């Protein structure tokens, strides 16, 4: 009955076929006690026309660990989100249509103030996330451009509940390929990146603190900031090889 209701809501909001089985869903209070852990295996999203039959995304395993008591409040505290073997195939056809544009338009409800107030009060706080053996393929036939990022391993952490915090991320890509207008500029290059960003969400300012990006044997470091306090963008970035 729960799956039938979920399928009903997906059909209402998503213009694509979402595949999952109830047997692949699990909920545990013991795996990360006292947090609650939910996981779902073998989830996929298949496009409708004009990309009918194409896989937009699939996930081998999705897991989320949540502070148990926050589930009953107006701010859900997520301690960890993990994606194992996610696959994303993003496409733009020659007519400029993107295959990820799958959200069905909904009528705007301006009559229910109660619903609007409830929505505005609820928020999320996420501490840590990780991706294991991911794959992202992007193909834009209007340019034309092709990008393939294979075997992505990524983890990040930061107090996203705060207005000012440090965001740390570490990314390893085994094979990075990039081509544009028929010319292949990068072919299965290895990329590693360790980045610590100072995040000022109120001032909308992002500062490079400690960072290192490596493309095979070619390394780069960045120092400076990017700020968007209004419609203008202010930046002062210095970079150097390592």
C-alpha cells in the first residue's frame, strides 16, 4: 500500500519511470544507534519521450542516517548520506531539450496559508555525504560537448546548518574525459582534489582556504574568494602550479 501511494505521487510530479522494489528498502535503529538508518538498493529513473527508454540515473545503493529525535521536529538532522555506484547520464538533444527536465508543472496553490507556513518552517541540516564509484556522463549536442567522469569517489562534510562554516571535500576521479566540437582535449586523465572552502551564506561569500587540485602530474592551488552579495559577482582569485 505504501509503494502504491509512492508510485501515485511520483506519477503526479515526475515525467519519467522510477523503478524500485519494496524488498530493496530497509530501516534500522541498530546499525548506527541511536540514529535511524534507511537504505534503498537498485533505484533507477528511465526517461519518457523524447529520450524514451534512456536511463537518466541509477543508484546501486542509497543510504541516509538521521538523528532519531529530529524526525519529530521541524528540522531534520541528517548525519550522513551515502551513494554507492550512482550513474548519471545527462543529455541535451539537438533541439535543446534536456533529459533531466522531468518535473511536471503543478498548479500554484495560493489559498492555503496553513500549508505555506508549514513548508517555510521545515529545514534540513546535513553533516556528511559520500559517493563511491560514481559515473557521470554529460552530452550536449547543441555545442557539441561530451564529458565522462568515471569512478568518482567523493566525500564532504560541513555544518550546513550554520550561516558561516568550513566546507571540506575530497574527490578522486580515475578517468576524466572531455571533448568539444569534435576535439578531445582530455582522455581518461586522473583527477584528485582536496578543497576547504569558507562558506558565508549570509554574505554569499566563498573563500578558498586550503586546496589542491591534481590533473595527472599537473597540480594547481587556489587562493582568494568569490562573493555574490547582490546581482554583481566580486572575485579575487590567485592560482599557481604545484
